[in-house]
């Protein structure tokens, strides 16, 4: 066999081997599809609130255990990935009918149902093990319970009654408790106040968002207040935005924070209320969008104020 012929045969064999394995571009594309199952923007918000709960429980000197913190965030991130991917697995048919979700991995057939289910199961088990081994039992119980609440209660109830938003608000209010429980042995008044903040904030936040997608929800068969009883939603948004004014008063009354938080957070709360009032008077998508964006400003500002003015009196 000549030297050139031997080289040619080896090149042919190498090409066959390369064709057997996915290309770098295919690996990147598939990785992004799996990442999209995690809903990165939503997951980032959940991790932020978990991290905030951890800091709230760490005391005035922010005494942090790096291993415990990393395990808490990593385990929570994996349970979030599990819940979000299982949500898409269960709602694939409905997602295919909505403009904003029809290009997700399952409706667009970028991944198979088996791949999505396996991804969810793997992350759920690994997340629970990570929390159980390196965080606390209470944080593990809260995280796993929230995964089941989101997947098997909130997700199917979206097709039953518009009060599913309240269940969703409970789901969204638990992550800061996970962070708190990872650092502090019990859920005290500060932890319960964190739950109340996230719960009340989510109602006007989601109502203003759902108004902008009410037609999509109708087509997909979801029962949201925005498409089941649209005349009520603007007023409900105004009412629950107003309730945010109670939070600094409650925290001051129970000596969870100093009175300065009332003065500090009032201007932004007033702005949110004005946006909600305009939306209530003129329920347009533009006004709903202003309500939604103002709520995105309010939450991190209020949480930062909570850390700055937190007292040690329980």
C-alpha cells in the first residue's frame, strides 16, 4: 500500500468518526435549548430572592459560610431548573398555541419529551441531594416542597380557575425562606415578613404582566383573571399595589426595621401607585407595561432598604 493511499484511507476513517459525533455548533445549540428549559430570567429572580433571604438571616455582620451559601444556591438552581422544565413538559401542547411560548424547545421540537423529562428528573434529584448534604434539612424541605407545589398544583390549576395566581404567589414567596432557612435554624418573624413582601408584590406584578398576554392565555386555554374577568384586573392591580404601603408600616410596628424605611420607600411606592391608578382608569397595554416595570424597580429597592434598616429585635 502506497503512503498516499494510506493517508487517504485514514482521512476517510477520521471523517466517519467526526460524523458520528455532533459538531461544535450542534452541541452549542442543544446546550442553549436545555438552558432555555430553565427559564434563565425567572431563575435569576428566584436565586436573587434566595440570596437575599440568606443575607437577611446572616446577621448585621453578614457572617457567611461559603460552602453552605454555594450549596444552597446551586441546589436551589437545580430544583428551579427541574420545576421549570417539568412545567414545559406538562404544558407543551398549550405552549404551542401561544405566540410568546411557541418557540420553546418542546413546541418547536428542538428537544424530545423524553429529553425534557429526564433533564427535569436529573436536576430535581441532584438539587435535593445537594441541599440535603451541604445545606440544611429545612432549606431542603422548603425547596422540594416548592418544586412539587409549582409543578403539580400551580401548573394544572392554571387551566381550572383564575385564583391560580394566588398559588403562584405562594410559590414565588418561598425562595427567600429557602435562603433564610439555610442560614438560620427556624423561620422567625423576619422570615415570615420576607414571605409577605414577595407574596403581596407578585399580585400586581403578575396582573399587569398577564394583561399584556390575555389573548394568548385565552387561546391556550388558561384561566387567568386577565381573560376570564378582565374588567376586574385593573382594579385588583390598584388594590394590591396599594397594599405595598402597608409593608414598611408592618415592619416598623413589629420592630423588624427602623422607621426610616417608611420615608425611604414611600416615593417609589407612590410612583407605583400612580402607574396602577393610570392603568385602572385606562387599561391599555402601555399602562400595564408601566405598572409591570415600576414593580421591577420597587422590589430590589425595598429589599435593599430592608437590609439597611433591619433591627435585631425579634
